[in-house]
C-alpha cells in the first residue's frame, strides 16, 4: 500500500515583527508611508495563525505587534469627531508605526548591501605561490573608504597626544567649537593640491581634545560630501581630498 503523500509547508523566517511587516508591505506593493492597516493587520494575524498550527514558538514581540495593529485598526475605523475651527488635525494613528518601519527599512537595506559586498568578496581569489604572504595586495578603489577607516589613524594619534587638560580649560575665554574646526580643516584640505594626511591636520604638540575635535570635523565634512578619503593600498596611509564638486564656501555646521 503506497504511503500517503506528505505536504511540507515552508514559512519564511522573520527576524522580528517589523521584518514581517516590511515583508507584507513589499508583497502588497503599497507605500510604506500610507499602509492599508486593515489589510496588513489581517495578513499579519494570518501568519501568526499559521505559525500556531505548525506548533512554532511565537515570540512575545510578535504578539505585542499584533495587539498594536489591532488597536490602530480600531482607531481608524472609529468615526472622527468634528474638528473645531482652528483646532489641529488629529495625528494619524499609523504615524509612530510608520516611523519605526521606515527606520527599520534603512537598517535592513544597509545589511543587505553589506551581505552583497561579502558575497562579492568571496568570489575573489589571490594566488601567488612564489610570493611571500606579506606581498599580497588587495586593490582598493579610490573613494571606497568609509569613516570607519579613519579610526585606525585616530587611535594612533590619541596614543601620541599630550596628556594635558583641553585648551578650553587652560584658557576659558578661548572657545573651541566643531564649526570653527571644520572651517580650519576645510581650508587646509581645500588648499592642498596633493591631498593631506589626517596626521598633517594637527600641529605638534597636540592634545586628545584637539585630536577628537579634528576627527569629528573630518567626519562631518565627509558626511556633507565636501571631503573624501583615499587609500592607495591595503592598510596604507589615508589621504584626505577636497571633492571637486564641493563649493568654495564655508562648510555648514
């Protein structure tokens, strides 16, 4: 007698309730800022029912999100009271959930990008039997560096810094600010035709306060797109350049 055919049902694995919500938004091809809460709530609860039928452990955070969705759904179904003249419009019940979902989407996109980079790097193979291990070189395209690459230079400079109180304590009337340091750093990098190493932005002897303030100024200029970091070889010196498309004006705070 033939054995009865078994049906295997595979459910996608979600890292949390926001991951499931984002999946439903994408599956329904709706705007993340204008979620059809009734539809998404029904589908979310259906997923939980399927998980229960399969005897899967449902984390408490999934149940909390289910309660939140039901509350939002009920608030949106209730008729809105008439609004008096000059009274502010009532806040969208979905606003807080949408804000959390948008923030989660940003982090998830970043993780997916990093995973793509990791998969691409796994396809790279370097083979040179005649060369010693220290001679292996990994080419790094210009402009690929991120602010994290500056941490190595920061740690080295902090170790060399003079352990004295910050200038603001020694001379209380002299006010040091991030904006003033950004202007000075931008001026020096902008006028350096061949670029400038991070270490060259500090005049010895320098304090830990000056190192940290300079590091924050460089990070902010990179965020504004005015400065880029380059590295010609793996673990090589990091050089800072003024971007050609950056304006000649002072950087914004």
